[in-house]
């Protein structure tokens, strides 16, 4: 073939291929845009408002099982983290619905949060939402499972713990009656009677609070909680007690940590830890509250320079009514419920609480909670 034809022929072939490529790209782009339009139109209008209004947990998943919307309840229960479902059990149900196209209803026993020993019982309904999306609805049934156990424990504990102050009140009342002609003795017995009455009131209040924490999930409407504010509340509430014992109360660490939950309950838990640290600290010592947050975990550590806890007692300090030194607890008025309340508050927030201690070197109690990520906040419509 004459070489003079090669150049025009090559040019023509190149133009043909280039034009074909452009046509294919345009068609593919238009088809892709139509596919996006179809997917978008398959999600019912108003689903965001519906999920935001739910007290139970609700999650919408796209075809790749990415979470595109989660209700506050789903975040509080620890079902969603970093844009994905946390529990393999839920993912298995979602995949089954995609394959069979039928709604599935099951009751699941799941871990609450990425760490800790707390569990939740959920009544779960998984169904298709439009052509390609899947909706997961979960109702908390944990209360019904806990209720029987709580009732049994409550009756056993209250009958044992109230026996001592009630008996003391009765004996002091008799002593006051017999010493009615002795003003000095009457004042002495009246002072002790007042102390026992205050102890009785404190035990009753803490038993009721602990029973409420165990019997029901208090996080049906979680809010975005500023940990700095929680620390400030706990320190302010314990400032007088610290000053009276000449204990230096300080705070520090990372600022700006946030979690989802109930601010008053978290403040109660931290208050109990700080009060406990002050109570077991020597005069002139220091109690510190430090906050850190990293890798999706918020840690609040309360450190004292007190008497410390023997190793054999470390595993039991969070038990209800457990006292390391009963004689000291009677002197300080402790009920043995403060640390148990801390444990249940933290578990209800999907976290855990740990303790390190060495006799003579003090103790450190650390609360760990799932951090409220920016992605989670966006799904709740919060401003970061």
C-alpha cells in the first residue's frame, strides 16, 4: 500500500475512536444520573423527621450497608459507629431481608457499646424501605429482663441495710425517753439520732436511685453532653468537702470532649467518684480529675493519694453495699452504694468503669464512654 495513505487513515481511525469514547462516556453518565435519581426517589419523603421523632432506635441502610440515617436511640444504644452497624447479628438480619425480601422480626441480646460488660435486649424489625434501602427498627426490652432480678435484689438488700439504722433509731429513742431529766444526755442522744436519721435518708435515696438505674433504660432521649461541664459540676459540688479536709481538688486534660447521654446522671456518677476520693484522702493531699479523648473513647480519671484498696477487694468495690472497711464506712456514713451507682450509670451510657489501686499509694477510677463523633452528631442534626 502507498505510504501516503497511512497518515490520513490513521487520523480518521483516531477521530472515530475518540468520538466513540465520548459518546459512550456521555451515555454512561446519563444512565448513572438516572440511576442516582431512581435511588433517591426510592427513599420515602419525611423519613428523616420520622427517625428523629422515634424514642426507639431506627437506622436506614443503603445497598452497601452504609448508615445514611440513624435516630438518637440507635446512637444511644451503640448500634451505629462510624457510619456502620456495630453488631454482626443485625448485619446478618439485614442481609437476610435483602435476599428474601420479607420483613424479619426477632429478639436479640446484644452488647451495649464497644466495650464493657453491659448488654441490651432488643425487639428488632428489619424491612425493605423502597427499592434498595433497608430499615432497622429496635425497641428496648432490657427492662423486662432486669425487672425480676432487681426486685429480688432490692428486697434482700433493703431488708439487710435498713436494719442497722432503724435499730439504732429505736434504741436512741428509748434512751432519750429514759434520760428525759438529763438535758446533757438528751442533747447527746438527739445528736446521734439526727446522724442516724440522715444516714437512713441517704441509704433510702440511693437505693431508690440504684433501683431506677437497674430497672429502666434512662437514655430514651439522649442529649449531646459536654464533659467539661460535667467535670465542673462534680468539682463544684465537692469543693466544700475538699476544703474542710484540706484536700486540693484540681482538674485538667483534654477540653471539648462530648458524649451522648444524660448530663445529670453522668454528673452524679462523677460526683460519687470525687466524693469517695476526698473521703479516703489524707489532709493536705490532692485529688485530680483528668479528661482525655482519643480513638472514639472519652476517659475521665479520678485520682487520689489516699489509703488505697487491697488487691483482693478490687474486683468487688462496685458491688452493692460492699464495704472494704465497714468500721470506717460507719464513721463516714457511707452506704456502700456510691460506686455501684457509678457502674450502672456508666453501663447505661454504653461504657465501663475501671479501678487501679495500691495500698498506701492511692487509687484511680476511670470512666470510659463512647465519644460523640462528628458523623454521629450530623445524623442527629447537631451543630459541631
